[in-house]
C-alpha cells in the first residue's frame, strides 16, 4: 500500500493567508490540514484562502475540517475562501454535499483575494 502524501504550503496574498494543499485529504491527513487551518485562523486577522487545486481526493473528514475552519473564521470576524476550479472530483464533492453554497469558492487565488 502506497503512503499517502500531503503537502501544505502557506503564503500571503494581500491581506489573506493562503494555504495551498496538494495530495489527498482523508481521515489520515485531515488532522494536519485542520491543525494548519486553526493555526492560520488564530493569528492576526483571520482571513484565509484554501487552495485545493492540487487536491486529488477529499473525503468527509476533510469537508468537516473546512466547515470547522469556516466557523472559526466567522467567529473571529474573518473569512474562509476556497479555490477549486480544475479539480472536478473535489468540486463534485462540494456540490453533492451542498457545501458550495456555504463555502465561498473561486477559480483562482487572485480572484479569491480580490473579491
């Protein structure tokens, strides 16, 4: 069985912190994603963009982490925005679960930061 890889990269775009995620977000990797989101949302102004363009797979635990991060951002008067355009499987999960109506989704990091 192959080891699942997950890469997390943090950057800044204007007043936004950007978390770029690459790999699979599942029950084994979600704790890392959740911890990084909590860390970003706990520092300064809680405005975070999560770039999911490099995510191959997203399960319910990953969705739970995104929803928890959204709630934390809002509780601190901040925002959480999602970038997901080309990853059809991830977009499909967001659509099927109805989360595309809850999470602000954009096609690019630049568009998310400018909105």
